[in-house]
C-alpha cells in the first residue's frame, strides 16, 4: 500500500474541507507515492516519537496536531525544533500526515470518541457545522437520469446523515432552440424543441462541489446542460463541533466526577459546580472547546467536559452547568484508538503486511506538582 492510498482512505472519513479554514491538515512531509512499511500513531510529533518510529521501522507517522502550522521561514536545524524534525523526517524517508480539526469535526472523530470513553449513548454533534453545503439542481432527459444521478452520487453528492444517494426529482418540460452551430442530443438544430426532462436536486458539501459538477457535466448528454447552484444556510448533519449524549444511568455529582477520572485515566482536573444534583446528559469537546459552553447549556446538558478553560469561563458556568477541564491531551488522545482500528481494517482488506503502533509513551508536556 502506498501513502496516497492510506491518505485517501483517511480523508474519505475526515475530509480536509471539513477542517477549520486556517488549519493545515494532510501530508506534512513526504511523498504520496512511497510504499508504506509500518505506521506509528501519535497525538503530535516530537523527537522521541520520531526515535520510536525509526526503531520500529515506521515510515508513515499519523498525528492529530500538525507539525507545520505557521509559515516556515527557513529550515535551519539549529534554530528551531520544527526545522530539525522536518530535516530528520526527510533524511530518513519518513512520511508525516496530520488530521486535525477535520478529525475534530467528523463523526466518530475526537469528540465522539471522548463521548464513547465516557460511556455515553445517543451521541450527536453538540453544534453542527452550517453554511458549508450547496444544492445542485440539474435538468436531465428522462432516459439519462440514472446515469447522471449515479455519477454525482459517486462523487459524494446526496449524503444526509446515515443516508446516501438522496435526491428529489420532478418531471417537467424543457424547451430549447439550438443555433446553426449546435448538435443537439435531442431534436434538430434551429428547431424549437420540447423535451420531457427531470429536475434533479441533490445536496453536496462545499469541498465536493467541483468534483460533483464535473461528474455531472461529463455524464450529461447535452452540449449545454442547464443547472443551478444554491448556497445553503442549513446545518450540516454530517459534521460539527463537540458531542452530546446520555449516561445509561444518572449519577450523583461526586459519582460522575469519579467516573470522569476513571474513564479518562486522569490524575488531576479542574471543575466548577453546576446546579444539578444528578448528571444524565453530558456534552463534551476534545481539546479547547470552551467556546461551546453556551451550546451545552442551551441543549440542557448537566455537565460539559473540555479543556483549556479560562478562569472567567468557569465563572460563566457557575451554578448553570458542571464544567470540567479534563486536559487537552487527555481529551484528544482517545481518538487514536479509532484511527488504529480503521487503519488496521484497511490493511486487512488489502492483505498487507503492515504493522500499526501507537506511541508507547506520552507526548503531554503538562505535568502536575504533587499529584
């Protein structure tokens, strides 16, 4: 299996277009044409992670946090650690790939895995993404409808939640009159024609738009297909920030705090008191998600777990919702389990002899004094 095959597989699950617009996701260093030996998974790249990759003969490293986030002015290995890591990656022919906010915002991504670690049920997005979808409307002769529709579906159009190939179709009459320079698929040039056509409507995510349009144009029989593109304000049910779900049984506050400690293997965490005596509905966001506090409150969550919470945000939550800062590393490291499962599934399907390792130590720079 080569690098670009694995990348396509991962990005079909967590597409780069779903990422925050200022993020830097995808192949950080390397070549898509390289053959993969073994794979190492880590939350981020450090010199120790790279040492372990070399020791285990891994030439593909998956990280959640991108190594290259800000513009690099030079690759002087003596000036900064990023340049030094890039130099070592290139020197040892190691490919580095990162899935960051696209993995945060996708189903079964970071926040969904955090919710599953807490044994939540009925998990949905805490806040769905919006204004990143379009509706394509195209007019097609009845005889060619299925061919054109299938070509669009194959490029990712018509996905709504757990359903695919979703569309709406309306029969009608199309009219046209071609000039002397045309070669119409139906009828004669310079004649006014009436044709039984179908109005096909499909949803498409913004990052798939061009591919879907090209597929439609390539499969459409007309010289000049008529189609419309509508930007939508809809909430995207397939992508969003954070997650929310229910505990199987409600817990008293102290019992729930212990549950969080055990589920996330925490040695310490910060929290502020909410107004409920028992906890049932829980909102989460892996990493820094305190900007979703009001969304958690609006959805009547009894508790909200995230990280990097500021002092005044704890005040904002006081007596409204149990707010827990469980740590950035601790709320994101959980995602490597599902990444490992998905990659191993692909390796098995392709009957490859590739081993997948998770970094054996911790890359968390935060330590606690007198734990």
